C-alpha cells in the first residue's frame, strides 16, 4: 500500500513505513481505485464505462510513433486503466503533439466504432483557439480545399489528386493586437494539420508553427488549443460537451480589456 502511494498522512502520500506519527496526525488508506491518478500532462474531465475524456498538454503525443512509445496519451491512459484493473483505451481521434486540448478515447470496441462513425459523419463539435501572425481579412469566413500530404509530411492544398481529401475550416476573429490575432476555429472536417495548413496558406500561420512558416514563437509553444469537444455518448445517446480552459499564455498575449 505504501509503494502504491495509497497511504495518506495529513492528506499527503507517504511511502516511508518508518515515519513517526504525532498525536493528531490523520492517516488514511485509499482503495486501489481511489489511489490511481494521471500524470500532469493529462487532466481527467470525464470517465464512465464507455469513454474517457481528458485534456492533453502540449508536447505530448496522442499515440505511439517509431521514436516514442511510452510518453503518449494512449500509453499513459492504458497504464491508468491497468492500475484500476480495466482494459486498454481505443483511439478515436488525435491531436498533434504540440496542440493541447480535449481528447476522447473509447474504453471498448463498440464505443470506439460508434464514435468513429460520428467523426466520419462530422457529427462532432470541435472548436479550437488559434493565435496567428497578423490579422485575417476578412475577419471571419470559411477556408475549403483539398489537402494532400507531401513527402516532407506537410499538408498542402491542391486542385486535384486521387489521395487528396476535402478539408473545411470555419474561423472567426475574437481579438487582435498589434502583431497577433486570436481566432475561434471550428472544424467541419478533421484532416491532419488542417487548421495549421489552412491558416498558413491564408498568409497567417499559427505562431510557433515553424513547419508551416511561422517565424515567431511568443508563447514558447504552438499557438493552437482544442478548447471544446462535443459528441453524442455512444451508449446513453446523451449529447455531451467538454471544455479545456484556454491556456494562460494565450490570454496574456492579447491586450487587456
């Protein structure tokens, strides 16, 4: 119980069996389920028998790659569920490594299939916050194109190609400063790097996005955050919406009102 950090002394985990106690100290032993926690790079928003919803920090991969297999949202959640005596998560969608925000994983195959169908049918609400270089003209609108992945892994709009996929991005300018703008971006489709590619091609790349042409990094990270995710629960059929608060550096970059 000590090794599993299930023992709390005055509210803090204790691993030393030789610790001397004083009169009035409160000692609590948690159950295995109560003691399981997620690392700081993931914040739990919701969990039930079918889905688990988290906020992913910037810098954390969603799924494993050839170079990184352990430090991913999928691996961390699998370990979290293993400690609770449950199975593995099933990937439904992804966020780029440097994009923070809301992610949903399924906890069983049936839930995964239902959610993937919802994503494929675009029956998912996805709202992002983007900090971009300059100002969009017009300040709100829609960008639609056929996106194709090039050998350098960049997504690029093309007129025609058998492997290109339709991508539709809606944007609205929320705030502007001398050098940057904050956009609210709604995805109608969910292609790889869709927001990053579309805003870059519009001449206003996401700050910190060197791959897509940004030359500044005022946030010390990619200026993209998945703020809202809404979907119909695969079993209860109830519509659910989850919000990841805007990162403080995003707010601090904009002029105070």
